[in-house]
């Protein structure tokens, strides 16, 4: 893979007709070290956020040893890239064949569930050739919690209701070596209080069930930095989670887990696109809703943008984007702040696309080709450079006292 100092150097060298993905291994490595060193437990990278084998190896080399996989395809890919990693199959609805292959062929021992039916499926799929049940399962019951403090909700699809959690926890305890409770507060949680609220629901479930719990998995939701979204320092989240989990009625040797996706990989990638046409405040570019800008189109996510032309000097104005396909839905409202005199033929770098950017690209309408290169400059924003507010001086920490 070719190396360049920054996006401007890529444009000068390639004058690309197609989008170019700019990867920053140093940014992903820094994020991995941050979680490995500062989160008070195990960090499981959520592979769905960016399944690049290159990225997985960077995370592994910098201290991330556990990986949250959500399909048998992710299991196979992650195991091929990382033979020694611990893989946890955390999708609550799986096929029996996927469970069996994951357990018997790929060494997966941790599974999540949110129904009795899924528990029974896991137990049956993991039996040995003689029909004996597995004795080494780590099973995590997913509890439904609120997503009210997150930018993207994950509250409706998965999770057992608190009213039904006790029975499921008691049944699951009978079939596992280690019992866990997991949840997800939603993507891009903008306050640590989201986890406090969820952990109070966990407390209620454990008390009602009266079972020994060995793992508390607080899931994902850890935010990154985008225009209009400036979260508190991640240390604030870690401190609040640790203090809330310490008071739970759980095993003295219990483990605390989290499943960061976006927070580990958002800074890894950006994208160079070219303006093909301008119509007023609308720019037609060569990537869009069916490419790396899925979130910009479908949830109106605002990504940071920088024009890569030295002669663009006009004041910044608000623009929206159209992608390259024939579909009217290939539209990104923005607003994206760019020089007022930007025109067809100019290049734009769109930042913070390491999470759900390259992972969401399709080949719809014959578009989707994108070369990937490595750049050595800093991402457009970062939680990890050390230039954010020290959490010991922050007024964003939520007190539990």
C-alpha cells in the first residue's frame, strides 16, 4: 500500500477519478492503546464497525485481544486474521449451524442471547459428538436498556425486558461456566450517564434473578468527535462505568467488558472525493449513500470536510452532496462547510470515516471502486492526541455519590 504525508499529496500524485480511502494506522494504534491501558476491564473490538483485516491486526498489535463478532462470516474472517484472538459471538440471534461452526471449528466459547429459544439453540449446537453438553460456555444475556442519550438508537431490536430477565438469567446459569449480562446504550452516547442508567437496570435484573454473575459487558456506544458532537473525555465514561459496576451484586472475581467499535476506528480513515458538478449549494461527488457516506445520507451524519485546493479562498458556506448513482436517495443533506467558490474538478477530504465508512460501501449502479493508501498526518479530530480537556479538570464527570 502506498504511503503519503497527507490528502493534498495524494491528490497531487494521483489526480484520482475514483474516491480514495486514506488509512491512518497510527491513529488506530493510538486508540487501541488508550482502551487497552485505560478501560478498567477487557475491550472487545466490534468488528462490524470496520472489518478490515489490516485494522484488526493493528488493534491486536496494540493490546486489543478480544473481538465482538456478529456473524459466521465475521468469525471466519477474524479467526483467519487473528489465530490467537478471543472471539465472542455477540449477536443475539444466530443460526444453529453458525453456532456449531463457531464453537467446534473456530474456538468460540462466548455467545449472547436474549430468549430461551436462543439458549436452547446454543446448548444443542455446542454438544460434542457423543451428545454431551458443553461445559466451557460463557453466555451473556442481553438486557434491553434505553438509548435516549445516544445519537443512534439500538433499543428496539434486541434485549430481554427487565420483567422477563430473571427467568432467562436463571435458566442460562444452568448451562454455562460463566454467566454474563450485556447491553447496548446505542451508538454515539453523548453522556456517561447512559451507562449509569443501564447498570441500574442490570442491578435490578441480578437482584430479581438471585444468580451469580461473572461478566458485566457494557457494550458499545463510546463516542467519537464529529461536527456538532463534542462528547466528554472517554476517561469520564470509564470512571463512571467502573464505579457503577463496582457496586453491583456480582461475583468477587467478575470481569468488566466493553465493546467499542466507532471509538476504536473512526479516526482510522478518511476519504478523498471529487466534485463532478455544482448546482447552487449542491455538489455532485463521486461517493455517496451507497458508498462510504451511508451514515451521511441515511441518518444525516455530519462529517468534517476540507477542500484540497490551494486557490479556494472564499469564506465557507453550507453545501449538501449528491452521490454518483442514479438514485434520488443518494443525497447527503449536511450541511458541509466548504469554500464558497468550490467547483467541479475540485477535491474534498471527508474525515472520520473509519467507522461504518468502508464497511458500508456497495457496488450499486457500478460505482464503489476506491483505492486505499496510507497517510501519516493526523485525523481531522481526535479523542486521543492529548489536546482535549483533562478529565480530572472536567466538569462532565457524573458523580455517583
